């Protein structure tokens, strides 16, 4: 249940934020640090399972997806990764880092127009993360970062399927503003930890590591590590 | 026209301007191999002869997902959760791209299985009932659900004479034993029990599916005719006060 702490010995740390918020950069730096500390870390990202890859591609290419099927396909992806990628390392006592989690669906799918209560019900089977970081950035900053990198905005990320504007930049602005509002509303609802993502990368990362350190205070390593430590103590 | 005033089962599709749905949504439900598709094959031309435009829609047949579902079933990599979500996605795709447009155009949509199939299967697999139902919140409530009702003993010979017992319809994925015959009986017994429960809850129109094919077809036609008559009856204008006075005389 996404509203209750999970019972597993591992730790689940996730990042959220719109495209261009810098969340993936921060997660990559966090990964490096955790591994350097000797932790066993597993990384997974949104919409990466092979199970629905074909349907997703087909639907996106032919513009077959409706807000509801878009939402459900992502839920299939999530459920599949949860079973095969997220839960096993959590049960083994590893640290799982997830780039985007259910809160992406709660903001993005609701911004597309599905019922917010419905999408929350769909994801009811998800575990609650030990730490959910929300990288908060104004639209214009995100846009600038994206446009200075790869020149084109992604079709669905810009909400082009909604027909808000023919201009991808304007569409992104309109769609992601709605997404931002819905993210902001979840800070209280799900206790997301908001990080000011306009600041420089290094200070953000130091702040993130401070928060992660707090979460790891009651973490004792993998099940194997704990068993080894126990047998050594005897 | 026929079935007006459609309702959504749950939260519906808030972003969609559904508009007036003049057509009728008729669902044929029933367990595996009970003869749904044979009956539908005969119902369609019968309706067309009467001048109704008809379109069919079938479980897991959406262009978006049918391949994915078949592949995943072949690889046995699905959990009950991904299974349920895939079915819901397939359903939503057909609902928005086939069913609603056809209803809007005034067609009779004949659905081979509907959300009740997911309700029944998931209940047998031990999936949270409430969750399953919420997944289908976007669904339209059908105008008529015809339920082909059968008992497991009558079902067994029909399956064996037909395509035989398959892995999924025998519930082998539930690991209720390695004997496919016993597993089939156990799984279908539970499934039929769930369907019967749903038939009461959602007021299906039940048809005894132990009868010969032609007889079942006759019964289905009777039910459909009486539904169409009921829904075709012109809405009488309300009696005005003046007329009432006259009547009261």
C-alpha cells in the first residue's frame, strides 16, 4: 500500500520532478556515492519494462493512446518492474533507487484528464518509498535546460497528444504547468521532500545525501551482510 | 432509438465529451467454452436482417494490446497484477476506440465478455475485489447482459469435444495440481460460482447454456427482442393539465 511503510529490510528511495528538473542527474550522483560507501544498490526507471514496450511504442507512434490507456500501460510497466526489479532487491535488503514513481502517474495522468481518485486506486499495490524527493523547478528553467540540450521536446512529455497548442514549447509550458501544480499538491498528501532544483548541482546533491543519511540510520545492509555480522559476533 | 442514458460504472472518462450514445451495448458473458462466440455469430446476422447496424468487440482483441497479452501469456511472466492491468488497458482501448464511437453512431455493440470476466477471474485468483472493480471505473454500464449459465459437469464434455483443455482455462497458472483435468474442474467450478454471484449482483439475464445451440439462440433472441421493444417504445409526452382535466371529466 502506497500509504503505509513497506515491511522489507531494504530501502526505497525515489526521485520525482518534471523533465528538465535535474532529478536523473541527482539520482546518478546519489548512486555513485552509495556504491562508494559499500552499499548494494539497484537502479530502475519509469517506463523501462520490456513487457509493454511494443504496445507503448505502437500506441505512441500511431497516436492510439488515450489518457486512460496511457495511464494503464504505465501501470503495467510499473507493476512488472515492481515484481521483477523492485521487490526482490528490497527483500534482499538492498537499496533501490527509482527514477520516477507512482507520483509521476498521479500528476501526469491527472493532468491528461483521468480521474485523480481512479489513478490512485490503480496504483494501490505500490509500496511506499522510504524517501521521495521532489525536484521542484519553474517551467522556464526546465524548458531552458531541455532546449539547450537536445533541441526537441518529447511528444508526450510536451502533452502534444492533448492538442493544447501546435507549438511544442507552448504545449510543454501549458501541460507541464498543470503537472507541476499536481506535484505540488502531493507534497503534503504523500510527504514528498521538495528540493529547490534551481540551485547548483553540487549543493543540491549535498542536501540529498544529508536526507539519505537520515533514512539510512536504521539500515543494516543486505540480509546477507546482517547474517554475516551476526555469525561473526557469535 | 434504442438504449439512451448510458451511465459509467465508476469514475468514467472525465476528459471525454461522450455526447449522446444512441446505440445499445449488449454483453454476452459466461465461462470458457460455454459457446459465446457461436451464439454471437448467429445473433449478428439476425439483428442485421431486422435493420440494426451491429459491431462486435471481444476480450483482449484491442489492436493496441492483443499481441502483448498473447506474448506475455506464452512466456508465463505475468503476475495477477500485471494481468489485471493489461486486461483493463485492453478494455479501455476498445471502449474508447470501438465501443463508444459505435454507440454514438447508433450501432448495437455486441461484446463477447465484459468487465465481469475480469471480476470473476480475479476473484478466483485472490486479487483484491475492490481494486479490480476500481480498475474498470471507466467502463460503461451495459444495457443488457446475457449470461450463458452452465455447471462444470456439463461444461467438461463440451470442452473436450471442442478445442480441449488449455493451460489458462484450466487454471494451471494457479498451481492447483499437475493433473490438468482435476485442475480444470476445480478452477471452472470456482469461476462459475463467481459468475453466478455476479449474475445476482448485476442482474444478468441468465440463459441455460446446457440446451442445444439452436434453443439457446432462440432464448437469446427473445431476450434481445424484448429489450429492444422496451427501449424503442416512444417516450410519451407528459400529460398537460388541460388534458388531465378532460380525462378527470
